[in-house]
C-alpha cells in the first residue's frame, strides 16, 4: 500500500519541473585534460576536495587528478584484498569520503580522501548488475538495485551497519503511460544516483527523462519529467527506433538492448543545482526543488566527426567534468558564466528547437 501511494504521489508531481517558457540552451566548450595517460579508461567520476576522481577501468586503480588531469594520487590494483578492486563500476564521494562499488568482489569499499580503507560493506549477488552508487555527507551509502521490481533506490547502508530497504520507484508503464514497453520493465529499474543537501538522494532513470528526489529516509520529495522538444526527441528515439540506430549509447539493461535516455546525474555541492546528462551530450540543469533552469550542450570540438559519447559528469562550482567512451578521457568545461548568461547560446537549428 505504501509503495502504491508513493507511486501515485510521484505521478501527481511529474509536471513540477516544467517551465512556462522555452529552456535556454548554452554551449559549453569541453577540452580534454592532457595530463591523463591515454591508456586510462575512465569508468567512474566524482569530485573530492575540488579534485576530479576517476576509476580506471583498465588497471582497476582509483586516480585523483590535479591540474591538466595529471594524477596526484593513485590507489588500488586488481585483486580481492582490502584496498584492491575487481572491475569496480561506480564511485561516489561526499564530505571527504569515497565509496567504490566493488561489484565483482561483492562489496562496497569506503575510503578516506587519503586513500585508506575505512569500511568494507558486503553486498549480495542481487546487486551484480548494479551500475550506480551515492553517498551522503553522514556516510550513508545508497546502491541501486536493478533486480528489484519495486525499488528505485536499492538499499541504504548506514554508517552504524544497519540496512534500510530502498524507496519505491516507477515502472515502465509509469514512465511511458499508454506505450508498449513491457519488454523494458526490467530496464526501468536502472537508475543513476547522486546525493545532495541534508542526505537527499537523486535518481535519474536510464530509459526515460525522469528524475526523482528522495529525503534521507527514502521518502519521495519530487518527481520531474524533463520537458521541451529535446526531451521529447529522446523519448521518441527510445520508443520508435531499434536499439543502436539513433546515435546514443547502446547498453544492455537486464538482457534487453536499449539506448539510454539519461546517462548520469550530479549535484553541485556549492549551489545545490542538479545536472542531468542525457543522450547526445545534452545536460539539463535543475534547481534543488526540481524547477528546470536550462540546458547545456557539451561541445567536444569533434570537427564534424563522431562526437565523444559522454557517459558520466561531475560538477564543482565553475567547472563541469565529463568522461567519454569514443575518445576515452576526462574533459572539462567552464560554466562560471552560466548564470550571467555569457556562454554562447546554441542556435534554434543546433538545439533542435528547444
């Protein structure tokens, strides 16, 4: 009954973030941080004390980056001992702590910003396809659980060792009312997570332009469906075109090939603004109450070729960072002039009429 009530509440709030006018779209020039070894394959991204933190999916090491992307610290190696990782697939950071979803080792490792292991949290095999993790300032770790048939947030792992079941999420039918999406029911439970103020947790759905906010106890605060022409295009791509034909990142979600609509979510700890990465390198910016403020178009300067496919973002005040797959690396863009409106606008033709 509680789950049903939460879902009804979520659906009732889906229009909260819809602006009354067209969203402004700003182009942000992204540059590759040259100091990072080209052999590094970033598989996770976070910000710690102002420094980008990336997980190298090739060497299973955690790298803290300084100016120009040069590593200033490195931790871990492949293995199953404490402080070692085996194909970790998500990282998160908050209040000087780092959480690593060490999936193949069946655990979450929590590290200090100096790289020492503070906690080892075992997780069950049901989290074997989890791809996202968040950590609150108090040290609570939240892990997504795509295998769950009801939860958007799989499990709250408290610092005192207690565990709390996650919050109810939306089904495929909720995400696309009236559409034939039964085959994507399992994929509907793939969400990207991040943390915000007072221990709040944000979830972005991989297969629909929908974002939810939960409080520290897992109660739904708002549910927002991203609005505008571009968001509708993403929905159309997902529903009407065979996977892989639309230029977005192709992924296998629960055994079903699908093109991701949303690919990452981040919160700027300084302003509280929420940034949501969509397909085609577009980023939606929302206020902490879910109101949509505008969009960024990440420009990787591909010269007309295939643009790098951004797969993750992190924001730190004046800078937005992105990790990419086609030209592996970490990229940085300046958003200091965002509020002042000094970043070049994207033309109506370029932005698809948003």
